[in-house]
């Protein structure tokens, strides 16, 4: 046999339901005046400032060269001529490199 459902006790009072407040969902703006004197410039401001060109980065005054024989890295001042020679500063190498 199927089990019986328990009967509700009619002696206990039902809890009172809370009343829901109805909210008005309107998009009207009844409190803002039609003659609004609000003036604000949003966005780019105009100050009359003229931007100048960015300063150019100076080229490095030293060059980094790697020796062809020993692989040692050498820092030399930037040459003023197109043809120049560089000698390796490593004492055991002493290799002279010519650049045209």
C-alpha cells in the first residue's frame, strides 16, 4: 500500500504574505527643468598649444664589432671615414680587421 500524506494542521495559522511594492519603471525625467543652463565641453580641449616634432634620437657614438678570429666583442668609437681598420684588443689574438 502507498503511504498516506500527512494532513495539514488547521490549528496553526498561516504566515502572512508580505505585500510587494509596485515600482514605476518610467523613463520620464519630470524633475529636470526644460531650461537647463549646464554647459560643459566633454572631449578634446582646445588650449591653443602647438605640438612640436619629437627630438630625434642620436645615433650611438660607439659601434660594437665582433672579432673575426677570436669572437671577442669590441666597442669602438664611430668612425668618421668610410675606410677604417680595427685591431683586436685581446693580447693573444692581435687580429687586424679592415673595413671598406
